[in-house]
């Protein structure tokens, strides 16, 4: 592994390019961030983190990079992981098993005042899969927040 200083790491990160549909990827980020804000307890913080993993490029990502027009000059250089962490009501193991399915909502009347369609995470998953990525969620349990 190569260890670089903060400013060198920053320059390296700024030079990286994510190959994908910017509108659809923005839709995924908007959904995850708006959910985190909506479900966080008042006065708490939502954390958004991006990390680059130089050695991790799933085979499907390599295939996608080759199929995108104008990417010949780009060299596959790993993967980017985006995480959105909230301190909201959290999710049980049963909730986590149902997440990302069409129409799934938990305590919609209590948590969303009856709003929401239950399609946001389902759509986000579809977009991420079309980009040869992965989407998941973790939670330590009820009232312990969640990370997507």
C-alpha cells in the first residue's frame, strides 16, 4: 500500500472520475440523504463519507467502464464507497431484510406522517445495480441509527 500525505491524497481524489449517469447517481444520493435527514432525531448530525478503494473494482465495473463511450482513455482505478449515516430510529434485523423492496415502509404514519411512497430505496437499488454497484444498509437496532 502506498501512503500519501493529506494534500497529495486530496489532489489524487480530485483527479478521479466516476463513470456513470450523473442524473441517476444524484437521484440515489438525494434519496439517501433526504431519508437520513427525514428520519434523524432533531439536533443530531447526518454524516456523509466518500472513500476511494484503489484495489477494489468489481468485474462488472470493469465491463461497464469498457462499454461507456469515451472511456478508452480512462484507467479503471478502484471503486468509490459513499456512506450516509443517520442517528434516527434505526432498523431491526427484520426491517433490514425487507429494505430495498418495492413499496416497503416502516411505521409510515408514525415516522413520515403518512407520506412517502416506499419506492425511494427500491429505485435507488435499481440505479446502483445498473451502474454495476452495490447498495446495502446496516443498523445496530431500534433507536441506533442506520448507515446506507
